C-alpha cells in the first residue's frame, strides 16, 4: 500500500515578515500512523527538496511525542529533505493521498495546477483523500467529476474561523478555510477549538486542526480497509 503526502513549498507568512510552511505535527503524526500500518510513504511538494517547516510548530509548546520522534528519526528527516517534485509524481498511482496543513498551503497548493489536477483525478478514480487543518482550504478550486466544487454537499471541516482568530492571523491569511468551504457549498462543522475533530464523507476525510492529524490518518486507513 502506498500513500502520497503532499507538503507546501511556501515559506512566507503574508506581509508579516515571518516564516511559515507545513505544521510539523500534521506531518509527523500521520507519518507514523501510516508507517506502523506498513504503508509505503511518498513525500512530495511543488518545488521538491526540503519543504519549509513552520518554525512555530517546532517550539516546545507545540511539540508532541510524534514530532520528537520525527526529529530524532534520521531516515524520516532524510526523506523529508528530498521530497519529490509534485509534477513528477502527480500522475503516479497511489492508494490514498494525504495533505498536512500549516499556513503555507493557502498560498501555493491552493492555486497549484499539479495539486488541483492530482486531487481531481484522485477523487474521480475513487481513491481516498484526506486533508487536515489548513489543507482543506486547498480544495477551494478543486472540482468533482460533475464539474461542481468537490466539497459541495459534503460534510467537511478544517481550521475554524475561531481558531484563526485565536492565532491572530485572520487578517494575514489570503482567505479563511471555514469560509471557503462554506462558499463552495460544503456542509461545514467544527468541534471545540484545538480538539480532534474528523469527518468522513464518502472518500473524503477532513480534519479540523493539528490535533486531528493522527485521527485523520486513521480515518483514511479505515477507508482503505473497506
């Protein structure tokens, strides 16, 4: 079994002068859920090579057992340093696709033609997709086989407006994940801020926040076991 994990290549947090990227827990937690299930993991990003890590996600207050395990895992870190270019693997065959979040995807993956094509082909091929935290925002311009927004009529979640307000980035991000999902006809709901909340609708799995990453990965595996 092979799962593609798609990471951002974007490292600038709007006009704040601060850095962003992918959120470490959202890579590390699913990575080990998949690894322990015997899954072959392929990492990709638009530019390939080392994707930018949101430095905040590696601060002591945001570290978890999984992030510490990843940081100590030389094999995993070597794989991360050499992500494939998304365009080179977008047409390959995978059993499932998983998008970790972080704020970075809201600037690059949301508009990336290779990402949009990958998501549309994957879903049309009846292959499960999972996206957590800010990554559900990547579905903003993704269409279903019927030409309508992929999330239209589906139960979805993602980083909530209240969580974005709590990190004081409402006016920095190019759009709000919750608003974008609703605007595309998604049946958006959320749990308490920062608590794990995962929804599965058909072959689409979405998770609300970093704490939803491991449960989102488990939900994806559950679809693969059907």
